[in-house]
């Protein structure tokens, strides 16, 4: 049993599982658009935060911007799924050159995933739109979990087997 090969296969499989996760999220966002759109809408309106006079100027009440931001999220998920699906598949290839390309593509997908969860949800949603104040529309815990999974896989891929 070649341990290096086995570790690389494990990484490839985990990358593909994350790609599958994104595919399922995308399907949910598209087939149940209204439910997940409501999350974005409430976060951007800041209607379940503490309503501090000093912070409410950050809220966005425009339906057009709510849809725009939601589509940016969906398109980012699609980009991550594509990178991760292609990268994970290439990592499982027997050819070392193809595996190396798979690592690079997977790293791009993981980076896109980290931008989504840390950049969009934790930073913009959580801090700018004060999502952390909402008991109803707070996705920081889920975003942190997904950022952590992506970051661990990113570090694992950086580490040569």
C-alpha cells in the first residue's frame, strides 16, 4: 500500500465531497429561491438587528440589490463547485502532472469557498450588516463551519504528501 497515493486519494475525495456540497447548495438556492433569498433580504435590511441609529444607515432596502447580492452568492458557489469538481477529479487521476494541475485547480476552488464564507457571510453579512445581532437571520456559525472545512482542506493540499 502506497501511503502517499492513499493520502492524495483521500484529499481528492474530500475535495469532491465539498464540490458535491456546493452542488446541493446551488440546487437548493435555485429550486427554493424565495426561502434563501429571504435570508439575504433580511440581512441586508438589518430588520432583525438591534436597530441602532448609528448603524442603520448601512441597511439596504432595495429589492434589486438584494437579488444582485443573492446572485453574486450563487455564482460564487457555482465557481467554487466547478473548480472543486474539476480539481478533485484530476487529483484522483494516476498521472502525476494531471494530479498537480488538480491540486492547483482545487486550491482555487477552496480559495473561492473561503472568500464566500469569510468574505461575504462573516465579514460583509456578519459585520457590515450586523448579522451577528440577529437571532433569526444569523448564518455566522454555518459560515464559520464551512470556512473552517475549506481552510483545513486548503492547508492539507498545500502540504506535500
